[in-house]
């Protein structure tokens, strides 16, 4: 039988899920904020197009307002999604203990309270993202599982293992939420 490289016992609390949603929305792709800013700028220019001369102050103010409005709308959607997930969790996902056993070529996941066990080869993962507080394992582009760094005995050693195993699928995001 394969040798276990790491065994991690972790849970996901409601506040972890909320932080994850913000990370996934704003930080997973570094082009999200610039795209929102660009769209707000385009909207600002269109709003000021009919004037005979450009009023740069008006453009700047309308750009900032449109940018802020877009961010508020996205945050509202994230909060709504978080509330829906938290209120609809009847399976006990939040607070239940997940045990992850990392081998040379696979990870085995167990959750006694959910009565579930799963095994995945590392090649089956879409990507792995490290943030300030989490290691986030994307099974697909939209389905993820996370490990809280505070539940890992040696996060730096575990990070080294992950970077070796996942190579170009591993990404570190520098944003802090």
C-alpha cells in the first residue's frame, strides 16, 4: 500500500465559505478588477459622449461611481449566494470534519458525518490555488474544496509538496481579504 505523505484534518465554517466566495469572485482571475474598471470607463465615456467637449472631471467622477456600483452589485450577489448556501445546508457540511490523506499520486477524502469517502488522482484536479488563509483545490473550473492553513501542521512544507505534485496547476494569489 502507498505511503501517506500528509494527513490533514480540516473543517469549513460559514465564514470560511464566505471568504472563499470572495476569493473565487475577485482573486482567482487577476483580470476581474481591470475588466470591471474598463467596463465602467467605457460606460463613463458613453455617458459623456454627447457633450461638445470632454469634461475630464465629469468622466472621472462617473467612472468612479460606475466602478463602485459594479463592485457593490458583485458583492451583493456574493452575499446572496453565501446566504442561500448557508441557509440551505441541511447536510451538516459546515463544521464537519474532513480528513484528507495525501499520497504520492492521489488524495483520499473522508467525512464521517456525511458518510462519504472519495479518491482523486492529482491529474484529475483542474487547479490548486493558495491564498493567505487557504489551499483551494478546484476539481473543475467551478467546483472546489478548501483546506484551512491553520489546520496544516507545516504549511510551508505542505506547499512545497503541492507545488511539486501540481506543477503548472498550482497558483499563489497575493490578494488578502
